C-alpha cells in the first residue's frame, strides 16, 4: 500500500490526488500498527481520503483523517462527488473488499 502511495506522490504534477482505501488483510499481529502507519502516510500524500468501514478500516480512517464509507457503492458515489477533471484516484485495499466493484462502477 505504501508503494502505491509513493507512486501516486511522484505523479502529482499539480493536480489533486484522491484515495478510496480499504483494510489490508492477512497482516496478523502487525495489523493495527500497519493500518495506523499507512493512514498517517495517506494523510500526507492525498488531498482527500475515504475508507470503507470495517474494524481495521476505522483504524486506517482515523489515522488518515478520512471519511468512513458504508460500502463499495458509497465509495463510487464519493468519487463521483469529489473528483474533478485532471484528478487522479487511487482505489486500493485487501482483495477481500472487492474494490474492483468500485472501479467497474466508475468506468462503465
């Protein structure tokens, strides 16, 4: 996740960066600290961040100062309401959150 953030930061070129994030799975004992660290970095890189609401997602959202979203449909709507021409949006999280549904909704 941090590598994706850094790639986005390198592409900034004067436009806004938005992120829709979800929890990261299979981190075991590192889960809480990793979500806190990733959220902190997200708040530094992105102009606006939203996170899908799950227990670990709440930790991520809190450290990212992000808006919590109920589900993938709400995530697609969040992007539609905020993204402007020229903005770049990162959609990233555990595969178990099925964020490909958000991408599909936004690209149809």
